[in-house]
């Protein structure tokens, strides 16, 4: 037993598993503390009610008078020199009391409420709820995969092998979390900018059922070893992806009809991005799954096309459209430049659709095709710069809100990652850098920097902007801050460690050192990868809790503070007599 406990892999596994266990214990202690606090408050409230019940009529009359004083409204001449300075009207209330923790800056919560039809609100919350469920499930699988990097012998079950779980993780967060959240937000944005309602709610629910079915069936089949011959991100067999594609086709038709019945003359740029992204993903799936070019070099070219179009013309394209709506809404100011948004739209379509083969530099793919992909990767500087500048220039005048808002930091981080992550992709396309980083974990770091740092952080932002406004319930500022810092630090630890380790690994390969030496080199960096992934995973538990609080607020036990509160108890007691 002692020898087993001295194994580094087992020790690291115990450490990694202890993190969520400790976190769960902390949550349990917080809950117990809350229950004790509620019990004490209930007892105190009962004592107060008992004392109030025995108040003499004279004191009740004084409370009534004081309540009227506190409800007084200024007439406009209170500061006249002919009036004595005193406070008979209750203008000064709790002037010396501070209820917040003095060394923590209090975040301001959004007070705006958006009125939308109740059935549309329910639809959107169903989409987001399902998406968050798949986020937790998908990243739980990713968390376990991170453990396997430092403890490869954690299990010997075929269904839990790395080769089967890795595509379960990627497809679950791609088609379950991100795609479902994006479609849900689309069903909010498209009707709002057209000042109309969703054309067909039943069709929208049909899409939700089809997408969930695809992810559930696809995950089970992947764990059973049934896949589409291992093409990255298209491991689901074609009947499974046909369910997903059918759902998107239904949604495209639904949104087209919604836009057709709009009450505004123009079509806002968000709708350009959203509908185009859905048309692109249908095209991408058809090209990727048709059998005509699934052999040899053609299959490799299609694989590069599918991978990059899936990320750039589905996830990125649709999220940019959502950003053009939600960022101005959060800031309550118009987008900086409509022209820049159109420039970014058309140049992304022009360049992004050509860059898939930069994943296969120095392969058997024709040299000219590789060169076109590299040139198009450089061309991506145009839409990325246009979009980043447009978003950043929308914020000026609101930078002070970074210390006052718990939502704006998510937006700013996602915009920064949008620029840096996209520029990193351009740099990776060059032949010299490709020679160093290709086939290393650097690609894994880059994909997390983009799919998590950009896409997921944007979706976090949109959730915290929209849900409180349609439910009127705010998440706790403390847990939103905890979510932000765990997610941000986690993704930075994850990506930076892998980038450093992968660079060292690439140098070793170029020096023709034995392969096993590069594996030994990566061990500490894989540990940091697991630590960063654990932080990200815990942040998703906090995010799920915040979402729950935004749709089902906690009942607060409030002790009476003002004469009005005391009189309310008195009148309630009289009514029950």
C-alpha cells in the first residue's frame, strides 16, 4: 500500500480529485451556515413579532407618523433660508450605517427589465439550461481526461479510454454547450431587432429536442467505440449529425420567417451574422459527411475545411453577431461603427473559408493550396482587427464600469482573447512556426484559447446580460466574481503551460532527440494543464449555480428595519386574527 501511495501518478490523481471534493465541502459548510443563520433570523423575527403584537396604541400611532415622514417627497423649497435645518420629514435615514464589507468594492447590479412574451422567455431559458447541462457534462469528461495525462492508469475500462472520451468531450461542448446556447440566444436577438415575435415556437422546441438527441446519442455511441472513422470534431456518425443538421434547418426556416415578418425596415447586422452562420454550418456538415471525397487526400482536405469552418463560420460567426447586439445593450450605447461590422462580415467570409489546409503544412496536399491557406490566414487580420477595434471603441465612456459591473469584465476578456487568439492562429499558419508547433500540444492550447477564451467567455457574457433582464432576478455578485476569476485564471494556466511545454517539445523534435524525452519534458506541463482544467471545471459549477439563482431566487428572511416594516407586521397580525 505504501509503495502504491508513493506513485506520482496516484498522488497527483488524489490531489486533483481532492480539489472538487474540498470545493463541495466548502459549499456544504456555506449551506449549513446559511441554514443556521436562517434559523436564528426566524427566531429573532418571531421574538420581534411577539413584542410588536403587544405594542400600545400610542407607539403604533408614532410608527404611522414616522412612516409618513419617511415617505415624504421634496416640494422644492426645503433649502430656503427661511426654513430651519432639521429632519422632520425623514430625509436622513441610516446615514451612518454601512451594510457592505468595507474592503470589497460593491458591484452594481443591472436594474433594467426587458418584457418579452412568457412563452419565448421559457424557450430561451430551456435552451440555456440544456446548454449549461452539456457544459458541465462535457467539461467533467475533460476534467477526467486531464487526470489521465498525469495518471494514465487511472482506469482500464474501454468506454473510459482516452481515445473514446476525448471526442466525447469536444463534441459535447461543441454541439451541446456552445451550439445550443447560440441557438437559444438567436431566438432572443432575431425577434428583438425586428420588433416582432418568433414565427413558430413549436419548431423552436423541435430543434431543441433534435440537438439534445444528437448529443446524447452521439456521446453514447462514441463511448461504445462507434464513430465516423476518427475525423476530428466530426466523430459522430452521419445519422447522429443528421439529427443536428435537421434541427438547424428548422431553425433557419423559423428565423427567416421571423425576419420576413419584422416591423423594422432594415435588417440589423446581428441577423446577418446569425442567419449566415446557420446557413454555413448546414453547408459544412453536408460537405463533411457526403461520401464522394472520404478517401485519401480529398478526405484530408475536407477534414481541414470542416474543422476550420466549424470554428470560424459557425461558432465565431454567430457569436460575433450576438456580440453586436448584447455589448451595446449592456453598455446602453450604440455600436461604434456599423461600417466596420459590415467590413468584418464580408472579409471573414472571403478569408476564413480558405484557411482549412493550413493545418496540413508540409503534407501531400498541393503546395499551392497550402500557400493559399497561409495567405488567407494573414488576410484574417482584416476582419479580426475590424471587429476588435469596433468592440473596443464601443466601450469608451464606460471603462469606469469595469470596477462597478460584474458582467463587463467577461466582455472585455472575450474581446482581448478574440484578437490575441485569432492573431495566434495567423502566426501558427506560417511554415516556420508550423514546423515547430505542429503535432504538439500547442494546437490544444490554441483551440482552448479560442473556443474557451473567445466563444465560451462571450456566451458567459450574454447569459449574465440577458437572463437577469428577462427574469428580474440577479445572481450573487460574489459568485459571479468567483466564476470569472476561476475561469480566467484556469484557462490562462491551461494554455500558457501547454504553450511553453509544446515549444520545448518542438525544439527537442527538431534536434532529433528521442521521443520519450519530449514526453518526460511535458509531464510537469500536463500537471499544470490538469490544474487549469480543474479551475475551469469548478467555475462551471459556480456558473450553473448562478444560472439557477437567476431563474429561481433564494428566499431571504428579512428582519424589520423601518417603521413601515413594523407596521406591515402589525397589520398582517391583525388580518390573521
